[in-house]
């Protein structure tokens, strides 16, 4: 059996090729796995669990079909889908995880997270993150009529694009010292995350312990999947074309 990890799909009605690749992955590959972990930014922006659009229903249906088949599915919120909540979980059978979660991968402890909290040099983003994760603000946003939500989200997306143009790539990458601190706090030698869109396997040593940090890839031009079994792991790509 295998455990699969994906992140940073940024699914949207405006990117049908990505959605088609995701659907094939769910129906042809994930259905045969033991578990699937989605480590944030599944959506370009999740406007709320009350989204009843055809696109939102399509994605919910794919997850419900997968969990109904017996595959355990876990979801960590990212910076684009921090509004995925309990209603989504009930409707899909997906288990919501916290920002940082230690899991058992065939006898090996691993820390899974989206990865944005590791980017400590991106001070402006971390301030934004702290603000939008306030429970009272999310409670208020979830009660705003959908038409107003869409306007707010459109403004946020525009601001994000503008902000990215002025940031260096180093600022948007993880801080190695923070990685090491977090791994030591959870007493793990394996970390899996997304967010940076820089798929790679990093190996480093801390206090004589050899640690591994696996970074998942985005789905902008192709799919990216981490396959993990009891013997090994591999980062693989999935073409958009069927």
C-alpha cells in the first residue's frame, strides 16, 4: 500500500487542465492508495464552505467518492484555502488537520504542514496570515453574502499578485533555522510540506541526526505527487494531457 501527498494545485474554474489532471489522479491513482494527504492550497482561493458553484460541487464529489471507497483523506489548510472548514469535512469525509501534524508513515514519524509558517523572512505575509486566521474575522466573513465575498476575494488575489512582484525568491522560501527548530520541537527527522513551489528532497544534519525535508511541487504546468510506501518514497510528475 502507498500513502500519497499533494499540495498547491490551486484549482480554479479558470484552469480546467489542472482540474482534469486532479480528477484523473483521484479516480485512477488515489483510489488505490491507503491514504491521501492534501497539504494546502488545493484551491486558488476557497471562498467558503457555503460555495455552491458547480466547480465547488465537483471537487466535493471527487473527495466524497474517494473517502466512500475507503481511502483515508486528510487536509491541511494552506494560505489560499484557510476557509475550508467543518462543513467541507462533513460533506466530503475528509479529516481536517491542524497547521502542524505528526503522522506515522510505516513506522517513521513525519511532520506534515503547508509550509508557509516556515517562511519567517516573509514578514508581511505572516502578518496577513495572523490577521485572516482570527476566528472572529472568519466568523464574520462566512456570514457575508456571496456576492460581497467574491469582491473581497478578488481584491485579496490582486493584492497577492502585486505583492509577489516586489518580493525576492529568497524571502518566499523557508528559513532553514526555522525548519530545524520545528523539527526538533516535534522530535522528527522527516518533514513534508508544500507552499514554496520548489519540489525537492533536502537532506541535512542536526545534532548528529540526518534529517529529510521533502517539498511538494505545484500543479501549474503538470501534476506533482509524493508516493510513500514502507520501503521508499518518490516525487513524481503527472502530465496534464490524458
